[in-house]
C-alpha cells in the first residue's frame, strides 16, 4: 500500500521522500477532536426515521437495497472510493475507509489520527515476530486488543471502523522488504495467523450475531505479491508468472482461510499482474475465486491507486474509462484512490458499464458499514459506545505487547551455560550496537505512535549495571567503533551486541540485495568476540533473516537471539529472555539462507519447486534443497523437550466407490480430493507425549510435519499442525492432533487439482518420526 504521503509518486517516493514521510507518519497528531461519524442519528436529523435504511428492524439486505435505490449515479460514485463523500440530503456523513492496524492501531492512512486525547496506542511486535510464537490464541488476543483500542478511538472521532490489515502474503523470498509484515513462509501458519487475527479484530464480545462486526478487517495483498523494488523491477510493473500448482498450494491458501475460516470483511487486490493480468482487473480472481468460490461476505478493495497503476504504468487498457470498467466488472467494489471517482461516470456514459454494475459494488460497501453499526445512529448508544481514551494503552494491553515479544523471540544458538545470564553474577554488562538503544526501529513499519518505549538498553539496565556504546553511527555501520568496543567488552562480565537493520534497509518499495549484516557489523562482532571477558550474546533485530554463519560457527559468540522488530516493549522482552525471567519458545517462521542463495535465485522467479537441471534450488523449507543457516521452525529453549508419538495408525484406508477408476489400476498413485470423498471425513488421531526434561519450566511450540509420497512434485515436508503448550520443569503431557486426510495430507497436482497421494507418509515431531501407509 502506498503511504498517505506518497500521492502516487512510486518511482521517487522512497528515494527522495522516505525519511520525511516516515517521520511525518509517526508524528501526525491532531489537536481537535470530532465526534464519531455515523448515519441515521435521529437526534441530529428527525427525517432519518422515515428512511428504510435507518430502520434497524428491517433485514440488512432490505436496508441496503433501500439506500441504494435512493442514490443518484453521482452519489453512488462517491461511495466507491476510500474517501467516500457525504450525502447530506440523506444525513449520511463522509467516511474514510482507509485505516491500518497491522500490529496495533496505526496512523498510516488518513482514517486514523492521534491527539492529545489519545496520544498513542499499544504497539505490538511486527507480525513476523508474533508469528514466531506459533500461538493462535495470542494472534487472536492481539486482534481483540487492537479492535478495542480502535473502537475507543472511533468513539472520539480519531479512527474509522475499516482496517486494511492483516498482510497474509507468503514470505517467498528473503530479500522482500515487506516480509516483516507477514506471518512468514508457510501457508498453514500464515492461514492460522490471518484467520485468528481477523477473528480477534472482527468478532463481537458475545458473538451473538456472527454477521455483526466490531471492526472490519482486510486480508491483503491478493495475490502472489512479494516483490516491491528489486534491481530495477518494481511492483507496479511486475508480472508474476505463477503455475496453478504454486497458486493453489502456496499463494492462495492464506487468503482462502481468511475468507472461509476468518469470515474476513474485505480482501485487497495487489499492484502486480499475475500471468499477464492485473489482479484488480481479473474477474476470475475477484468475482470468480474470492466472491464465487470462497463466498466473501464483504467488499473487495484495490491497493492504493492500483487501478490507476494498471492504466498508467502497465498500459493494460487504452483509456481510463476502460480501466474503470475493467475493475468494476472484475468485481472490485472500492478504489483506494480517486481513479474510479474520476472516470466511472464517463465509463457509464460510453456504455462500458451499467449503473447496476456500480449498484453491486456499493451494495457490498454499504452492507459492510451496516454490519459495523454505521447506520444505527448515535455510536454512544451502541455496543462499544462506552469505550474511550481510558481503554487505550491500558496496563493489561501493554503487558500483552511485552508477552507477545517474549513469546516470539527465537534463541538461535546457546553454548551450554551461556544463557540465561544471572543478574546476581553480572557486575557490569557491556551493551554495544546500533540497535541497542533504539526506539522507533522496534516497531517496524505500518506503525502507530506507541504508548511508550522500552529500549534494549533500558530493559537490560533495569536488572544490572550497564556500559553502553553504539558501536556504529547507524545500522549501515560504515565505520565501526572497534577499538572502543573491544575495550568495553574486555572488562565487562558479559557483552550483549544488538545488531541488525531497520526500515532504511528493508521496507515497502525497498527490497534487499544482500543477506549479510551491513557494513562493518560483522567486523565489530568478530573483534569484540575475540577479546570479550565474558560470554558474548548476539541479538539480531530485523524482519528478514541473515547469513550469519560467521557468528554461528564462532565459539566466542556464545548465544544468538533473533528478536524481529519487537514492538514498544521490545527492550523489556529481550531482557526477560537474556536474564531467564522468561524461557524462550519462539521458532523461526522463515528459512535463513546463505548468501550464495541469491546467486541461484532471482527474486523475479516465482517458482516454488526446484529445477535441478537449471541449478534452481526451490523456495522455502517445503521445497528448498540447498543448505540453510537456520531452518524454518528452528528455535532453542533453556529446557530440553522430547517428543514421542504414543498412538498413531500404521495404515489408513480411503473409502472409494466400487466403480472408482483406482480400484482397477495397478499404478494409481493418487485420488482426487473431491467433495464427495472428503464429505466422508477420513480422519485419525496422533497421540503425542511431550516431556520437559529440564528443571526450567517453559512454553514449547509443538510442530507436526508430514512428508508425503513423492508424487506431483509434492513438498519435501509441510506443516500440518502446531500448538503451544506450557510445561513445568521435569514434567510431561499428552496431546492430540486430529489429522483430516483431505485437508491435511492432500497435495496439489500440476494442474492445480487437490489430490490424496497413495503410499507411505512420514510424520515428524521434533526428532521423532512415524511412518504410515495411505491406501484404498
């Protein structure tokens, strides 16, 4: 999505305007407060009681139909753009659709502001770190807090009710600048994150009316969008060439889950083309898949100015009127930007569109606002009407932000006895690095103004005496303070190096070209490690992963933590883990590749599966065949956990009709996972014993993988279930995974058809494996 300050200057914005925009977004605070905008408030306009669309006793469809039939063509067009205009004759105020809530209420987008009344909102960790918790209840809990704070801000005129979050694109390539916004590279984790966060945002507290919305979420950016600006190729011109197999088993599942499992109120189409068609002008994807196959109950919105992009930059149509018509006929309901507002009337006049086509779009938009209570009168008399500034930045919400960061932090390496540090044994702690005392870096992008910050230095200093040196003037680290850092580390009882990057090196419209730590950061780490008196703990703050093999294999670097962008309480969470107040349980939601990966894999190649004759190793843990620095799912603990499958079938039979073709073929290697078969619900249970063999109690994410038979270029292995558990020291528990053969074990064939492979499967939990046979 383009920043509110970009005003469609994609080619120059992040080169010339990034620093200006980035700081303006975070300090955009208004001093004046307006009441919440709403329609049908009889205390302000008595005539609204006579309008059917204001009559809450009517069904929602009838109310929307009544409103649509009252509007002129121009009034309808006012309501297919994000800055919807007011219709004063009907008492309908203007409404701004664009608000953001990626990891907290954000003031990126014109729909939300902060003021002296609400100066900030709880800023949770960037999504990639929250996903590392592998905890669906946490995903939903964060969504609930964010929606409560959003409603509180709406009630005092500082926010809207429609939030264009979450981002559920697959983190396909480690260079992608926006990978930080996503739940990672795995379709199941991304699906679970998306649907859980959506439920947290949207579901009302009593959930008595499932169609009622607390706020409206939006899953973006549909689809196969994961390149912003790499070596001269940008998202406005990129045509993602994607096989049907990769589309159906990698790129689309998180969006499908958002709609079907999360009942999300909106899906956003992306800037890029897919196989030669702009996603926002593709009737197969919008009307066919999102609304037709998945049954979206809500509206489809464009990424900001993407309709203009496919006309202006991609030259997909000859005239702007044709572009407007293409978008609306494809199933687009709302244009972030002004393009449809400018050209839709002319498209109708030229016969490219019928007014009824616009009626379809605004029906979806108004129905969403109806579900939010926008047409139910005074918001103070509605559910959530009593929420206000007191409900933002509460102590409980801020503690959840700290806990989310703790749950996500990943312990990558830990030489025996290094971590946790004992505060009683540390007289002086050296804290070195360009990210050691940062604030804004911790909250990543699509951020708001946080309640407060706790920097890593502040968090560590709360437990022990510290001596601080930045080590570099910024993360590019052109000239490291090596001499001063060595002197400090040589006398300290332990050294914490807080390194990594920030939004200057990975962000929207800026992809990386290198997987190494920038500048002299590696030199600084190596030189400090040589002379350090005590253990050296390396902390990496970033969205994407790095080739840090030099530190992984350096015995002088005792421990390594990846902390993502850990949010407003990130420094406190880092200290909690380092000093053992919290036992780390995060696991990587993406693969960390070696630098050599970049030489084999151009970012523009969308293929997930390897192509050995061409030296192409594939992408993500599901298909990648090369060496890794750290693998998906890697994460250590201060405890030692063991896993054992104590009950699981060795053979599972699929019931097929007597006349099924596979009953008569000797070489049948798969059967179609068709509705008729899957309705028979072939399931089985995996009973698992998990034991904590250490004295430290702690949480543990149990990940269940499966390796299917080698047919249809199936994944090497893929995640089919995960659960976060908590175990006291020297204790164990029994847990159960229910496996649905159609849903969990099926693969997608070369034509995009879901198949159940016949043959031998291997289930993986930790180091334990179990083999079972699937047959007819």
